[in-house]
């Protein structure tokens, strides 16, 4: 039976070698070698062990469920956090050692078990141990996501997407956190959270993605506009006040043009839509085909123009294009004076000619 090292035992061993911190890695590898000789595994705790109470009903919205779940997680004090951070480093060193001994390429995170298949049992176990420890550190700091997400969700951004980005950034923070510096994890993690939220805003707040450097330039442009005290200062004036190049100012202003859905609410009034302001009240009809880039009739004509006369005739009769109704293969065969099978062959060949990207684009606007 394999030996199991519980966390309290491991914490005691790692606590003894924590000082001096410069020798921690060296001495941790010695402990790892001893564990390997004893064929010992690390304890993997049940996530429910650091939770309390019940979570929200499954009928609640995702943000409500997430908040209730986060509220049920017990927070770490400084000492417990340092112990967990040392465990994570130890598990990472042990995984790296196992991979090297098995002749595998090194992976720094515990995601190796997810990304690879048919791993040796020892490497697989080391990866699971590291992943469980990283997950515990992330889950016990998820409250940081809720605290910081509100600053960014007020601008109408998706709270669910922001929560997802924030949770993912905590894994990056765990991988970069160094307990030797004496900082609390939350002090380090907040930087990663804000960076993740800003990147989300930069990449998702525009209908057309605007490069990050232009969005940052817009920030300087807005500040320069306030300093100048003018409603519409020229690009040259903004450039002189913001130390940006005039061409960058022009590009940023052009990229900042907003896009709006014509079905979006235009005011607080119920049923008030932007499209209501775009109605041509002088028009006598609600719909005029002239407003379309291409009409259904034009699309069909262009599509059928690629067929020969017999193929176009068969398609038109079979699908009732220009006729009062659709016709059977037998009726088309009677018109052409050929067999039913021959009409079917012509139809198959014609439809295969129509099934091309260019012709499909002609009809896509009219298909559901």
C-alpha cells in the first residue's frame, strides 16, 4: 500500500526548511527524493472541507450562485496561506522532477494531466496533486474577483464574462506568486485581476476590435481635450497637448466611432427603439426592395445564370420559380420528353452547381 503524506505533516517539514529561503528549493528536492524512495503520495483534500453552509438554489442566476458559493468558502489567514503556497511550490518541484526522470518535456503548471494522455502513473499523480493545490488557492481567493469586478461591470459589460476572466487570472497569479517576499497573495493577485479585466474591456467593448494601443491613445486624447477646454479640438491641437503623433490621434478618433444596434433601447421608455427614429415617414409603404443591397429576384437570377438552359428549366419547374406551383419529376419529364430518371439526374447536377460559396452568398440573406 502506498504511503500518504497528509498536509499537516508536509507543512511541518516545509516550515522547517523555509529559512533561509534561498535554500528552500534545494532542501525541498531532498524531501521529494525521500518521498519518492518511500513511494509516497501527497494528500488531496476534498474541496468541501474548506466550505461551510449551503450554496444558492440552482434556480438562482449564475452571479447569485457564484456569490453564494464564494461566501461559503473559508478564507486563509496569513500562516495558512504561506503553508499552502509552500505546498504548491513543493508539488511543482516534485512534478518537474518526475517528468525529468521519465524523460518528458517540462510543464510548469498542474494542467499537464489535462493536456496529455497516457502519462506514467507517477507523473499523473504529481500533476493531480499540483492541480488540486492550485485550485484550492484560487477558490479560497475567489472573493477578490467579486470585490474587483464591480468597478468594471458598471459600464454595461457582461458580469459573467468578467467573473470568468477574473477566475482564470487567479491561476496565473498562483503560478507567479512567491511566498518568500512576505506579501499576502491578495496583494499580488489584484494586479492580475485588474490586468485581466482591462484586457477584456479592450478586446470586447467594441463591435469592431480596436487595437489596444489606440484605446490607450484615446485615454490621452480625452485628457488632452479636457485640458484644452474645447468641445471639438483639432487633431493637431490634441497631438500637441498629449505628445501623441497627429496620425495616431486621427486613427484613434476614427476607431472610437460607436456602433449601435437598431433594435437597442434608445431611452428608458418601454418600447423605444433606435429603429423608430430611422423611419421615413414620407414613404407610402413599410418595405421597399430598393433599400436592400440585393433582392431575392436578383439573387435567384444570378444563381440560375450559371446553369445551362435545360438545368435552369428543371430547377424552375421543380421548385416553382416563375410558376404557380412546384412540379413533380414526372411533369417535368413530360415537358422535356425524357425519362423521369433523366430529369432527376439533371436536377442533381444543377443543384450541385448551385452549391458553391459565391452562389450561396447571393441567397444567404433570404435563408433562415
